[in-house]
């Protein structure tokens, strides 16, 4: 199922205009920071999962 938006990993802003193919982002463009690398955009659920992982905490 295609998400309503994805999150840019460069600036952590939501991006509502993107292409979704086979369960992943195939194209996206962050209007805030200019990021265009599809691998640098994730779904909200993936972002929440990543934020709960201690490996990604700045104080770890």
C-alpha cells in the first residue's frame, strides 16, 4: 500500500509528491533541502522504527 507521504532523511521533512514502485520510493524531490536520492526517503513507520533504534540516537 502506498503511503500518503515519505520523510526526507536529509532534513526530516515530509514529502507528499513522490513515485512509489514495488513497495519503495522510486522518485522523490524534497522541496525544502533539494534531496533527490530515492534511497534517502522512508515511510513514517520506517522513520518511527529507526528513531527507536539506539544505533541512530545522537547520544549513543
